[in-house]
């Protein structure tokens, strides 16, 4: 039987490597297009490829930062996840969120987060947050336990094995 993790608050900082990954990806993809162009691809095909590359580059530059949560706190109440941030008037705003694990490196977690409305339905697109042990090492273990724990509703939901025959 799994136990609920205790409440925990963990800061979400700015993902400093995001711009580096963006520039590296743009550079490598441009190099690949240039290599393909030097191999003798037809001019219509590589023109279309460059237009597509430029469209993706602009779209990612505009859309990408809006899909990242930063400068706030993720907190687990023992029952649900919430995202809390400061608005421009320095007031706290919090929203219940659905949290999914993306990548776990042991000292870092990529989490996919969806803001929920009052009925518990997703009301926005999927957003990403990168959390690192370096942000708050003393709370990292508790935070990871909360990420991998189940909500009380999940823990108490009957399963096929729980039903007596």
C-alpha cells in the first residue's frame, strides 16, 4: 500500500538552458538543410524546406516561452497539486494543476503541467517546468516523493484486485 506524501512547496525557477537548446536546435537543423542543399536537392524542395524551417523557428520563438512555467511555486497539499505565482501587483495567484512526469534525471525533473478549471478539467495547453535539485536541495527528496505519490482519490479508488470474489 502506498502512502500519501506530506505537503511540500518547491520553487520553479527560470530554465536557463532553454535558450541554449533553442539556438543549438536551430543551428543544427540549419546545418542539416545546408548539407541537404549541397547534395543537390531541387531548388523548389529546398526553398520549401527553408520556408518551413523559418516558420518553425519563428513559431517556437514566439510560442515556446508562453508554454513554460517559471518564477513561481509548485505545491502539493497531500491531495492535489497547485501552481502559485506572483501577478504584476505582487499578489499570489494559485491554480490547481494536473501534473505529469516527463523526464527524470535524478537531480532534475521535467514536468508537464495543465491548469485545471473549477470542475477539474484542463483549461489550457500543456506547459513544461524544469525543476532541479540545486534550486532547493533540502526539499528535493520530499518533492520527488510527492511527484511520485498518488492523490488520496487515486489511493482509495477500488481496483479489480480489491473486490472480493
